[in-house]
C-alpha cells in the first residue's frame, strides 16, 4: 500500500516528502544523451528553498501569479514547487505556444512574472511584452537572455535571504487557496484558465491513492515514472505530484521524440502516462505494419492473453491446454511487446483523447497493463478510470473514490466531487464547465452501465448533424482509421451537409520508408494523390465503414498533402484535433468532396 505523505496542500508537499524520504532518488535526467544523473528528495527541497526564497526576494507576493514557459525537465518541477511554496499561483504555458498564444495566457492570468526555459522562449515573451501590462519580470532557467534574470541569480538571492519566510508561507497556505491556473487546450475556442485549488489536487491525489491501494499496483519505494508529457498539462502535473508524494522517482525524457521508446526501455518504468498517439504508433509497429495473415495470428494470441489474464485476475483456474497456448504466446509475442516498455510496467494510463478498444485489448493481452481513464482540466485531471483488476475495455472506467457521476436528460455527463475546479478566471462559458449544485457539466455525452462503467459517446460540440437531421459521432470512425499503418490523423466532416466525408493525413514514419522500397515518390504531397496510396486508404475507409450503419458511413474521403500540426493550429499540445481550425484550413478540400 502507498504511504502518502500527509500534507494538507501542494505548498508543503516537497518539504514533507524530504522529511519522509530523505536521500531516496526523486529525479533522474540526462544532461547529455544516455548519461543519467539524479538528485534526492533532500536535494529537491533545497533547490525549492533557494528558488522560492529568491522569488520572494524578487517581490513575489502571496497570491501573485507566476507563469512557467518550459518543457518537461527537473527545473520545471523546481520552479513550480518554489512558486506554490512561496504562496504564489502557478500559471502553465505550453512550450509549443506561439508568442500570441503566450500573450493570451500570461495576459489573461495577469501574471507578475514568468520563468522561461531558454533564450528562445524568452524571445516569445519579449515579442509580446507590450501586451502584458501586469508582467514585471522575466527569468530564464538555462543560460542568459538579455534582460531576463538568470536562475543562478534567483538562487543566489534565495541563499542570501534564507528560507524562513518561504517555509512560513508554505505552512500558512490553505486548501481553499488557488494553486494553479491551468489553461484548457482550446479545442472549442480561446483557452480558458481553470482555477484549481490546493484542495482540488489533494482530493484527486487521495482518490488515486485509495484506488491504487485497493488495486495493489506497487509499493511507493518501487515507483518509477517516465515523464515526457508537457507538465503544462493537467495529466502530467498530477502524475508528477503523486510520484513525489509517494516517494517515487521521475525519469524525465531527454527531449527527443524519436528516443522515447529507447529511453523507456532503459528506465524500465512502473508507471507510464501517455496520450493515445504514442500507443497507437507502437501498436502499428507491432501489428498494423504486418501482413494480413500475421496480423490475424498476433491478434488471436493477444485475445488468448486477455482471456487468461482475466481468469488469473479473477482467481479462476486456467485449463492446462489454454495455459500451454498462453506460454507459447508468451515466448513468441508477449515478452517482446513488454520489452518495448522496459518489462516492469505496473500501469500505463492513456487519456486526453479516445483510443480504440482493440489497442487496449492487444496491450493488456500481451501483459502491458494499458488502462483508459477520463478527466478534464476542470476535474483536476481525473474523474473515472479503468484499473488492472477492474476494467471494461471500451469504457473509461468507473468514477474514482469520492467522485460521483450521472447522465443528464440530454445525455451530458455530470461530475461531482472535491476535485471540481473553482471556475474560469475572468471568463464564463455556458456551453460547458458550468457547476450547478456541485455538478460539473462536462460537455461530453456519455452512458453509465449497471456496474458504474462510464462510456463517452462524444462531445456535444463535436456531434455532426447532417442536413437530413442525422446525428453522427466522429470518434469511432476516426479511431478505426487511425489504426491503419498509413494514416496519421482522420477528421470526419458533414455538419449541415447531405452526408459525412473524412479528411485523412498520411503517417510519414510508415508511408515514406514504404514508398522508397516501392520506388514511389518520396514526398507526402505526391503520395497523397498516387493511385496506390489512394487504394490503401480506400481499404481502410471501407473496413471502418463496414462497422457502421449506412447513414453513418462516410461517402467520400480526401488525403491531405501534409499532416496536421500544432504549428498550423490544428492540434493541441496533447495532439487533440481542433476541428474548427481543420475545417477552416481545409475548407476547399471539404467543399470539393461535395461536388458531384
């Protein structure tokens, strides 16, 4: 069972953890590729003392907002914990944000200061400084950048000032005080600043502790978290806090997406939070890229794995013949798939976007406990989750302990609990996010079965209504298409149109090497119109359509001449699709699909 440090807020978390865990490793990172360094919980607390006291010396007052614009790295964690220990309020900014996007978040939150990763990130803020009247100072974690205050200078000032005032402030923070302004990903409009209190995050951490203890996942001293998700996102932030709270160690990625699988194999994590796209790509390598007959054998073996593992989890005896087949699959397939994740996973969690049921079943059957959950920034990350012992693939699990869920008359999922946020800063949104009598209106359409498992049908704003009045949910078809090794993204379109169509993008990592081997053009733009590639996509569309009723089937498709990207505004930092932007950027492509 986990031994959770009994802190009342996030402000005192690091100091209580240092007292509890001392010289146990808290963080590992690579200063250069393949060379891992680490510091202890005692070291982490000392770093927070110096940085936090330095911020107070800069003039940080109780309740002041300070933004952090940096990638996932140990210095991000130190800056974050220092801000909240000083009784400030952290404001998260995605490192991929453009200068204008940074201006919106920093300006809307009225941040008095911002901590930037390097000179490039400082330049973004300098470019929009005239739009930020509340901003008084800019700090930089790495190197020097013009008039920005260096992290070394902040730490020096902190050492000279001492940490007495910092510790006094941390002890005085109340659970009802604001902890973080976490901005939504902006899929339905301008990002909104969710005001989350210390109590909100403590509530969701306690709920997860209770659930994991019941599920018997691991002991705190064995927890190793591999973290590459942006810490500006609620999903990564929660796992960071839980790891430090439990005395586990965070292994921070090296910053190169092409090295993630190799780093995971080296780190051998017990916990791996990720967005679906990572698991989809690994599934494609393991299954989707194989010939049809081999795919059938692999999926049959995984289905056998699911059956046997469910029997084992239920304490049921496994027949000898079934066990023999399972053992053969273990040697031929399962151990190789587990090795891709380091071979030591207790739990992999996917969230932030839907994932196909078949992918979850494949990994689980192979012994990779990949579980889907659901939550929002407004719920301090979590709300429902499947667990290793209690799961129902195709659902997002059952509500966490202390959280209630019900479905409104119009099908909208409503949630209630101590993790529900305090509202949007200086912005109301009547479409979703409203809290009535303690119930959060999520904006998601859902069903709840007799055993309490929640299934997400779609988002209210994503529902497509054709000109004939047919309501369509895009997620199922889109997820099916993305299982193809050739397809990176899929976006259904058809609101107020006579029938649905779909835009797909090609996956460069699989299509380009294949095209080279086939002697085909080696550019995505040329391949998008090549008859052979069009035929491959047609096969994927036909297979996805076969699972749908006739009115739900897409009648035509187009292949984009490039992939969707954050830089063009079509994807959020967690790779969710911004449908409105896709519709605008590819308006001519969609219009052409309705020309006979």
